[in-house]
């Protein structure tokens, strides 16, 4: 009985020491946020505009529907993106012309609340994915039994290239965590060692989730997106920031945007990124 009374006493003591601390933080300034990931495919291209919200706000960020959004392409051709009323500004390449001039610097122009902003993105080439072999593997140390797929592609030699590798299983992302991004500098994770080579095995094999490999009937597919250096650096910082926790975490800060004011100077009013990618795809059915 003494032990039960002691346990109750300890529980009451510690529960009485718990105080709810509510932080009264000042809201930061409202900023325009640009989600400007475009590609050279014929599907509808979308630039999404929202405004920032307080850090502890548990609601969706407000959409911005009264901006003017356009791209300037080869021969000063203008690609107008039309608002659909929910923050998305859309362009249809099938009826209005493709955005597919490899090696061209496309220019984004945004007019918003009396201010003008601009950015450029070089449409870099992307290697062809030439094959996706797969094989059945029994369970091993840290891996589950199932089918494991890889993709094969060769980086362009004699130049610096950046890529975003996106794996899918039956049309859905292989990894549920949206901050888990597979980024590549040339054919490896960084440095000069991967220039002109076939993508290294860790990058080839990561399209299969070792905790949940493919089974018969699954479709394994992969997309290889070309990036320019500013987009790569932005995404790399985003990945690093998502893991910024624990004892050695550093204070949070906004990732520097590649969007500038109309004069081409850095600015603090707009967050986000403009990026234009060429895409290479491949898929196999596990059978």
C-alpha cells in the first residue's frame, strides 16, 4: 500500500508542476509566395501564388488571385498565365504553344499590388533514361523481401548539371514525406566525380523503398527533372532545413528566393522559386 500511495503522491506532485505557456508572438509581414515549378511537357502548366501566414496558424495559406503572371520566351513571345480563382495561374501548352526551348533563359514577370518582380530560369537538357531493370531479392539486413528496381541514365559530360529524381509506385510517390527529395549533382550527390558518368548505384536504387519494395503487378516509374543551379540550391536548403532539429538546430529563416524586383535586385517581399525543367521518364510493370 505504501508503494501505491507513493506513486500517487509523485504523480500528483509532477502534474501540479505542469504549466501551460502561451507565447504571444508578433506576426511577421505578409509576403507573396511563388510556387513556380514548370516543365517542358504538354500538360497544363501552373504557377501558384499564395501569401504567407503566421507560423502557428493552422489554416491554409491565403491564395492571391489578382496578380498578372507571364513568361517571356524566345523571340520575346509572351506566355500569359490566367488565374483560375484559387491562387493557380495556368497556361495550356497544347493550345498556346510549348515551353520547350532547351538552352533558353525563360523570364518570369509578376505584377502584384503595384510592384513588379522578375526571375529567369534556364531550361537545361535532361538525359534519356534508357532502362529500368528489376529483380526479386529475399529479405536481408535492413531490407524487406520483394522486387527492387533501378534506373539507368548517363549524365552529360563536360558541364555541370543538376537533377531532381522522382520515383513513383502505381502513380503515387514512393516516399510519403514531401521533404524527402532525391537531388543529384551530375551523376552523384556532389563534387566533380560524377561528370559524364552513369548515375551511381545509390541514386539508381533509391527509387525502390527498402522498407516496402515492389510486388508483382506494381508499376515502378521514375522521372528525371533537369534543374538550374539556383533551383538546386533552393531545394537543397529546403531539405536541410526540414531536418534542422535536435540539440544543434539553428534558428529558422526563410530560404532565399531567386525572384528579384523589376530592376533585378534582391528583395524581401517575395518568397518561393521559379524553375523550369525538362523531364525524362521511364516505367516498368513488375511481372
